[in-house]
C-alpha cells in the first residue's frame, strides 16, 4: 500500500526562518575529510592523550609534576600499599574507554578518532581544552557511577556502577527512544506534558532523592541511545531529541525547569556532539520568555542545535528530519504504536509535495475489493 501526505501550504509564517534548516553531518566527518588545521589538532590531541595515559595522569592535571616525582623517589625504596595502588591505577589507564571505545590512540581502534573529534568540535579544535574536557568527563562518569566508563569497574578509585534499572512506571511515557531520523540518528522523545498530572510531578520531583533519581534515569536513557548509534567513521553518531512542550511549563513547575537546566548542562559537558538537533514542539510564547532566561546556561554551539516549532508547524518541521512512517500519528505522521504497516520492512511511504494551487495525482494500489478501510 502506498499513501501520500496531504499537500503542503505555500503560505509563510513567523516560524519559517526557525524551521527552514538543513541537516548537517558534522558528527559523521571522517579524519580524511578534515581541514589541515583540524587534522593538526587531532594529531596533537592523540599525542597528548597517549602521553597522559602512559604517565597515569589522565584523570588529573599534571600540575606539580616535580613534587610527584619526588614522592615516587621516596616511595621507590620500599614497596608499600600506596605505591602499589598508584602503579595499579596507572596500569589500568591503558584500558580506559568511553562508550566502549578505547581512548588509547596506539590501540588503533577505528572509533577512537570519532570520539576524539567530538571533544575537539565541542572545544573548537583546541587540543588542550579537548583533553581537559575528556578528563572532566571521565571523572564525572566515575563519580556519577555511569556504567561503561572504563574496562572493568573504572579503575582503582571508581565505585562499581549501579546495574541498569528499568524506568519508574510514571516515567515510561515521559521520555523514550523510538525509531530513527532520515540520517539514521536514534530519536528520543521527551514529553513534558506528562508532568501536568500532579501525582506524576510529585513522584518525580517531590524531594531531592526523587529529583536525583530522575537525573540518573535520564542519563541512563542517553547511554541506551548511544548503544543504538554507529560510532564507526561515517556513522550516525548522534541522537535527535524531540521535546514536546504541550500542556507543560505551567506556573509552579520550578523543579522541572531546574532539572531541565541540569540535564542540558550534563549533556553539553559530558556528551559532546551526541545531540544532532533539539527540536522543541508546541512552543508557546511563554516558553520564549523562559528560553531567554535559560540561554545564558548553554553554549553557543548547543544553542545552534535548537529548533522551535509552534503548534501549526509541528508536522512540517519534523518532516525535514524524519520520514513520514517514522513520525507518530499525533505529530501528523504514519507511525502508530506497534503497527508496522508503514515500517521499513513493509515498504516506505511515498511522499508527494503539492504547492499551493497545484494539482497532484495520488494512486493507492488495492489488492482486492474491501481490503482498505
């Protein structure tokens, strides 16, 4: 069966400039396609990272190196527990990895440069800043208990990460990963309208412990999304985030706004270039005022990936990034729960654009009379 989408309108709107964007492939760039200056920065970061890992200084800044050397000389005369622990920690760093990808350049893993380029882009190809960001990310993952920071349990000083937990029942519909966009990025839906229910809001943000649980669950969801990405050179190594503000951002939702700021901060500080776009749907004028207050907390690069769509532009905006069979019906697409009628395995939906005042022909093959309802 083939089905065409309804004609698109040629009329303009105040949101046209915000939604008329082009999908970029920055996150898929392979080293061979980099500019000369970018290649130089990558080579510099490789060298700095290799040296830091070899010296056991990846998780901290190599400051006061002469004091560190004196300490080693003093301890070298007798094998004590602290010396053994230091040596073990340095040896463990040779297996350090992020998202299952070894960071040691000399191991020549095909995805190492993909990860390094993410940190370089986030720091405008400044190798020293990128290395510092890697350090901070590793320390945060260790302290936050994120699974998969290093081989094994993350080194001598790291606490064993907690096992993955299923989402709390009241959060299953608040955020979830479903389908992919036109570029192959996993799509993560964030439905803020769920929190209009006072009981759900209280269960999620009622106290600091529940707010912490919400943050951990959201980080875990991000980690699950990364597992669905292709971290190989040329792969779609980022996620498309769709944030639906319908029935949300009412007065008195201070905890939700605070959690949102913290999540964005965590993502831009520890998941560089893992978000292809943030598409905000059903944006009200109230949100624009909120966004103006929120903007100082995000970097210009993160802000450049924000796309806003008023209710009338939801379907039009999503079609720029997703095929109709992957867009949920509530957003004007053809995806309906577990229904696979328009899945990739069952042939893709056809698309036809008809300009205002134009005429188009739509053909729908029917195998037998009465087979379509």
